[in-house]
């Protein structure tokens, strides 16, 4: 029996077919918005992506990990620093706002939080996907401490929690909330007040 394209691509020593990855992530994102997290199934994602459940499980451990990648793309990065801590923190708030305010993330968030709370290994893998962005915030704060822009006792992890957590909580409390420029300015002011000398 002839192998399908995915089975051939997954053979030992052959690279994974990136087109299938993209099709699966697109399908998951579309279905999240259409049916919501609780009604989303791996079978439905495979059917929408025109592949097999086996292909999905070859790439992701299960629905939570697949959905996390669909809702929080690996390309999520911070813009280059400007040398002005106020502008840089505002840019960080905008990234958090844009990340959590997308329709896909709004649909995924409640279910993902529940699944990550029940699976410590999943939570660790998911957090690891943000390591680069978190590292960039830490590096910027070290520079800001060295230059005297912020207090020496400022903790990068706490700043990340303030910015990302604020956007996440706002949307959990009010899924239809609009995180507009006024919200960005208020969160920036709160974060700056907490870090500056």
C-alpha cells in the first residue's frame, strides 16, 4: 500500500513536512474560534487540515499543546529596545495585549489554563515556549538597572506577570473586553510606577 505524503515525510531520517504543521495549526485556530476549546477535537483538526490524527500526535502530545502553539505562535517576540524604558515597557504591554486579545487566544485561554493546571509537565513545556521573550525582558531590565533607569530591586519575572497577567485576567473576567490604547497607557503607567526610581 502506498504511503500518504505525511507518512512519507515522517519516515526515519526524513524531515517533517512543514506544510502539514502549518495546515494543522491553521485548522486548530479556525476551529477554536468556530466551536470553542471544549468542543474542539483532534479528529476535527485532522479532518480540517486534511491529514490524520496519527500525524497530529506525531507532532504534539495532545490537544492542549497543539492549541497552545496555535494560540501563541512561536514568532511572538518583543520589538528591539529603544533605550527609553518607558517606550520599551509600553511596547511590552502592546505585545501582551495583542497576544491575548486575538480571537484564537480568547477562545483557547480558559480551557488551556485548566489543562495546564492539571498537568505540570504540560505547563513546563508551554512555559518553555516563552523563554526567549521572557529572556529579552530580563535582559532589558538588567540594562535599565545598570543605567539607573529603574530600581535595583525590580524583578523581571514580576514585571512579566504584571503585563501578561493583566491582559489575561482582563479577558478571563470579560471575554468581550476591548483592550484599547487607553488600556495600554494605563497599564504602562502602572508598570512604570512600579519600576522607576
